[in-house]
């Protein structure tokens, strides 16, 4: 193939291949147990697959409405009203998306203008910053500090100014497995009161919160709901991450702008899966039981590593577990996870990948969304260190 006739100037010159792709590829090449990328190694219930097949056979194989099928948007509206007390209009305030990453990107593209400032909390999930930069936005970073990774609201207040357009919140938080409290939400509401700041809330792990603690959604607090774009993921909730289906809930003025972009970068999401999800949501226990399901896996993983040389940090939500490894080897975290993958046969993620400056606290992230057999074998290898 001939070369392009002129040099291509990158709009994201500092961006390479995501660390999740790198570590999953290394795990595959080494035959390692992949506790790096955040997806289950088990399937959803057969009933969900049967509903997809039903709708495919019933002829629901053409374009769905741009915002999503009415039955699914109605089910989402009912769920949010029941859990969080805010009733979103299914017709105008809920949109089904091609996964949460698309939803986040679309919200940023629709609402952030060149020169606008966007506050993110670091360690930060890796899709946020490139999306901001592509819109010409300016990233402002608030630091979450180990081991508790709590937001420092005085630091956040100091970052806000007349150009602040958006604050991106991720709770439960990837990669740190922490959750925001009602006090955190109250602080955020105070800081944004009387401003034009939009809150983009990444709540894809909304149903995976442990130890009886409730998820503090932006939709719980009217002062935040009225300025928030709330994003969630069916892939995380129903163990089907490869389907790439999520949703957004937002007040009408924000959703109108969101849909202007959504209709041109995705238009709509596949029809039979939407209809199947609407059917499947009728049993609320399927998502309300998710916290106990994953807490059992967390507890199994932590108990199996309790006598290891890893120092386990708190895991309060998500399906991730952070661990310090300094008692095992004195290596930078990227070098450590590569060694762990090649020599021990377990892949993890270096947390430095979530910091702009590569801050290395010798902390790595494991994913415990795996079968018991996978977790037990991984832990046996890790305990041997």
C-alpha cells in the first residue's frame, strides 16, 4: 500500500494503545490468567439470550428509533424513579447508547466547547481526557490520594473558575474501587450551585456497591440531577460487556444537545438486544442482586490473598481490587505487571496508567469478575510469590 502523500498531524499525539488492550494481548500471548481487563469470564443467564433470539425471529431486525426502543426507555425511567427518586421522561430525557464509552464521548462532544475547562478526578479512567482534548477542552485534574482515594473538596473548589464547563464524576470509581458518599454529593452540589457547570456522571457500576452501602447517584439529589448527564451500562449489569449497550439520563435541555451528536456518531443501537433488555429488566432482582453476587467474589478473592505478600486496599464497589506489591519486588508498576504476566501467569493493570504524569505508587489493579475456578487458580499463583 502506498504511503499517504503528506504527514498526518495527530490530534492526540500523546495517546497510544490503551493499557487494557496491551495487557490483555500480553496475557493472551503468555497464556496468563487475565485479571487485567474488566470483563467477566462467565455468561449471563440463558433467558436473556433467549429473549434476543425471540426478537430476532419475530422480525425486530431493522433500525430502532434514534433514542432507543420505547419499551427499554420506559423500563429505564421506571428503574431510576424507583431507585433514586427522579422520574426522567422516557420520551425526551433517556437515550440508549452503544455502550457507556460512546455515551461519555457524545456528552463531552455535545457540551464542551474549545477553551472550556473540565475537571476530572485522577487516577482517571482513560477515555475521558482524549474526548475532552478532541473538543478543544482544557483538562483540570483533582487528585485522589491512596489509600482511600477521597475527593479533596478544597482542591476541587480551587480548580473551578469562569471557564469551568463540566465536572466528570465516576462512582463507584474505576480503578480505585471507592465510592462517593452523601457528604461528597452535598459538597459537589454546593460547589456547582448557581453555576452553569454540567456534571457528567459515569455510574456504570451503580449496582456493584458493597457492605450494605447505597449508591449515591446524581439522580438522588435534585440539585445535581438538574445539571447532570447520568451514564450507565447494561454490559456491566448483566455480564454482557461485548454487547456494548448503555444509556444516558439527563434533563431535557441537556438531552436535546446530546441527541444532536448521538444521531450522527451512532444514530441508534441494535434493535433485538434493546427489546430483550426491556423484557429482562422486568425482574428487578436481576440487578438488585448484583451487589451480593460480586461481594461474594470480592470476599473470596481477598480471603485467598490475605496471607500473601500483597497489601490489599479497600474495595467498596466495582469489581476491582487494588493491591500494593512493594513487599514482593522493587519494580515500577508497569514493569511489575509485565513480570507478573510472563513469569507468574496472572495479568493485572498498573495504576500509573491512570495518571497523566505516570505517578507510580506501586499499586496494581486486579479484576475479580471471574469464575470461582479462575479466581482460585489466580490466587494460588499469587500466594506463591
